[in-house]
């Protein structure tokens, strides 16, 4: 049994549902009983509506980043921001140890069913979780990338620069995208995004749940993926033993590999991996959609002391989340040099000298991480 939304005369109702399987017919959803009406989460002047959007929180994930549909129900004050309010999305999650029914809010990542929850429901009649007022980061009408539309796709986690003659403000991670229509051709997209949605060929069967149609690449998921690659943590992707959704580890769960995994989609913790891992749906995307080759250290050298009076910005290059080009990724130190506000160098080097000293890529990565706001 699960909870499903049903719109009735402009009001959003919560209903208990179950799947009905009749011989010779496809399974269909059966509404059993109305649980409650969702109460307004925002002033009436603020519209709550369904929109193509990606939402995330650095404290917790909004369900899984592998999703069925781009549409999300909520209040989105702008095209992007950190103040979206989303209704609860409650699904049955088994029982507590003492036998009481337990529900899981996929939106706000918390269980419902404690004594305090029941008391709150009796007072208000609202079937909502304790985290219902949590504000979410969001992007509406996000960039949608379909690998079939491009000869080359490159997607990275973008972090602040390590060194520069300009100020380097701390900021959250972003998603950097390169798209080319022809192999090694001109980039038709080369910029940072707050979050993107990636549509892949379903025949690849990346996940146990075959209805999943896309992976939303969010800043916290991209950051944890990059961090695991850079600091050699065991990455894999495990599917929930109950709902078959791919599991995503974020925050503390992405720090140390583990065997027992808590599902953000159904709220159950009955899934065990054969070895200690950090799980993310970005791993099969990286391995099976992209060319999962280890980046190759480049041989080019740059002495910034040969460009006196020029401005520069320096990053450690990082491995791509997704790379579909046949040519190899380059590993090294990426440098922009500007002379009289004109960019004269935009290249990755294996060796960079500044003030007579060789820059260390590992030290540059650490500086980038320290400036990253999570």
C-alpha cells in the first residue's frame, strides 16, 4: 500500500492506494480510501503548482536523483533559488519495532508515525511530516541533456578556483557542461548550471527499476561523486531490496563506505551490499553511458612567470561525471590567462610554474574543496 495524490475540484487529496493485478490485464492503481487533504503550505497568494523542476537540499536528498518524471508539485518563487516549498510525499514504510504503522516522506526525508506525529494529526487533521516547512534549493525548466542529440557530452562538478589574481568567492558546487554536435568540434554549450537533467537510452537498463527515465544531476550528488573519485572511496550503485530504486548516499553517508543502506525513496533500511560502498546513481551513468576511462596526465607545460602583468585563474582539472567522447580526458592543471581583459590561454597543463615553484595538483584540489559551500 502507498499514498498517492489526487486532485479533486482544485484540492489536493491524499489517498491510500494499492496495485490491482487482474489476469490478462496490465496492473492498475486502485484508490482505497481518502486519508486527508493537503493543507496549504504557503499563503494563498503563492501558487502551488506542478512544474518541470529539480529540487535538492544539502541536509538531505529529495528522494533519489533517478526519477520517473520531470514534474514536481510545489511553490517556486523564481526560476531558481533556495526557497521552494514542497508538499509532503508520504509512502508506507512498514512498521516500527513496537508494531505501529510507519510512513516515509520522500520529499523531506523523515518518517511519520511517532506519538508526536499522531498528536499533531489529531489537532490539525494534516497528514504531513515534521520537516514540512523545510526550504529547498531548486531550478525550474532545467537544462535537459539527451546523449543521443550530441556527438560528445562532458559533465563535471564545478568547484571554485584554487588560485587567481581575481577574488575567489566561496560558493556551492555547480554542474559544468560541454556539448558538441560533432566529434572534437566546436562546443555548442560550455557553461555552469545549478542542476541539469540527463535523459539516457532505457535499453541500457542502468537500474533495477526499468521505469526510471532520467537522472537529475544535482550539486550535492555531483560533489560527493567527485570527492569519492578524487579521494579513492569505493563507489558503486545498489538498488533497494524493497522498491528497486537506486540508492544515493549524501552527507555523512558519503564519507565512509558501508554495507547497510537506507533508501531515500521508500524509507526502508533492509538493503545490504556485499561489501562496504558509497552508492550513487551517477556511477552507472558514468560507467555505462560514458567512456569510463581514467584521465591521462598531459605533457604540456606552462610557466606563468613568462606572462608578467597578466591575470590568471587556476583549477585542478577533475574527472568527468559523464564523458562520451572517444578521445581521452586530460588530467592536470587548468589555467586561464587574461591579458588586457582578453583571454590568451585556456588550456590544461601537466606542469605549471608560478613564482618559480611547481604547482601541486593535489594541493590545488584541497583549496577548491575548502572554498566549496555545502
